[in-house]
C-alpha cells in the first residue's frame, strides 16, 4: 500500500526532495504525493513538473490542503522556525510526520514538538540525512568492526563565505554553523560513539571575511558517558575547501586500528607491530569497500519511515531520539555564549521543565 503524503516546502532542500528523495519511493509504490504546499506560489510549478501534480493540488496553505485531500503523513521541508506550526497543523489532521532537521530552531520548541507528537499518538521521524549516506554508513560499519572507540574527530571546512550557495535564510541565522551544519556532524559523532553525550564545550565565531550574520566557524569538544571523546572542526568561511558539504572527514581511534573517512573514501589502518615507535612517515592503510544498497540519504529515510508506519521497529531518527542530538547542538550554543562546558542532560531536563 502506498502511503498518501503531502509535501510541505518546495524551496532549497525541498526541491532536492522532489528530484532525489521522493521519486524512488513513488516508483517503489511506497508513497503517493497527493498535494504540495509552499507559501510562495511561484514554486508550485516545480511540484507540477517534478511530481506531475495538477495546479489544483498545489497550495499556499497547509490547512486547506489537508481539508481537501486525505493523507497519511506530511513532510516538513521548511526553515526550522516554521517547523512547529506545520507539525501542529499536521497533528490536528491526524497525520504522521517526516521532517527535515533540526526538529525546530530552539530546544524548547523541539521539546514541545516531541511532546505533542507523543500526546497525539503519532509517529515523527527526522531526516538526519548525512548519517544515512553511503560513505558514513561504510565508515560506521568499519568502526563497529574495530571497536571499542577511544576518540573521534570530524572536519567540515568549506570556501562558501559569500551568498548564493545556500538559501538566503542560512546567512541570516543565529548560530548557523551549529544549527544548519553541525546538527548533522554532531549527530554523526554521537552515533559513531554509540553512547549518550554528557558534556560539550564549544567556541564559535564569524571570520572577518564571511558574509554571515551568525557564527559560521567553530570548534566543539564532546565527552560521552562511556568515556569516549570527540572533537569537531567546522567552517563555512575558509580560504579553501578541504572537506565540504557531504565530503566531511571523520576519524576513529580504536585500540588496535585507526579508521578514516575522507572525501567519501574509507580507509582502515590496523596496528602494525613492525611500525611501533616510528612516526616519521604515514602508515599504510587498506581501502574499505563501500556498502551496497539501492538508495541512500533521504530516499532511504523515507523508506525507513514507511517501514515504521508498516509496523516495523521505530526508525533510529525518531523525534524523541533526535532530541538528544538537538540537546548536543544547543549545549554547544550555550557553551560558546558562556565560555563554559555544558552538561547535556541538565540542559535537556531544563528545556523539558519550561517548554
């Protein structure tokens, strides 16, 4: 049975859904897009072209679309500040929800959304896209085989100082590195560590050359409950791109092996007894064969969400689980503002108390 879906948001990442994420799932008869919604009517033509929707199935108002079409779930591919009202409308119509990250633009709003979903008895998943890309899945498999992990590092650095490469709102966001980019990267570090994050320390800033309102460069250090540590370097404003969007570097230091993901290739470096004590040259690595499967990123996440609706186990990035990643991000924001390390469980408990 194909689940009836209303797609909300046709600009930026919403367009990528139309061209890459939705079509494989329509072809597999998992979903049927019954309507599309965007407040800008000029974007409706895109939905008509890519999804073969008639003009009568394109709306500027979600409530109207849901009154006029029966649906099972809706996507939420809008700017983060608009997520909560869209979720509220969807829940009022009895829909399940699959949303782009982050859950919302504040931790309190994220908690309210998770609470509302639970109260409605609904299902809500988040498309933590990067975690389900092919190279990250290959890296995770290699790390799991090399466990236990001592520490992890991540690097995301790009030469995207000027406007025109991302949606305009990204350049005007507060804490844009952490909310727009590092929500993926810190989520992946937590996933690779496979333990709750306890403490975060961060420093973020806007380099002089960068055309961003919010901090677009920074360092984040994380400590996990099992003693694993992680360090993150992120910047949208470097002179050169070393590990740009989707081509991040991750490294896992394990007891008898180092595993490296760099520009979409995974290499493992087993401990070599013949090299003990040598540090003048790089050890020889072994390339890891990429994991094979039919779809990746959001196309795969839509598949996982539909499997969950079918009655399979809860998807890994359900809204309650993703709250943990949101708390890491907002702990990093608070740490950067105060100059102090922040206890992640304490921050999430406080948000739950006031939301």
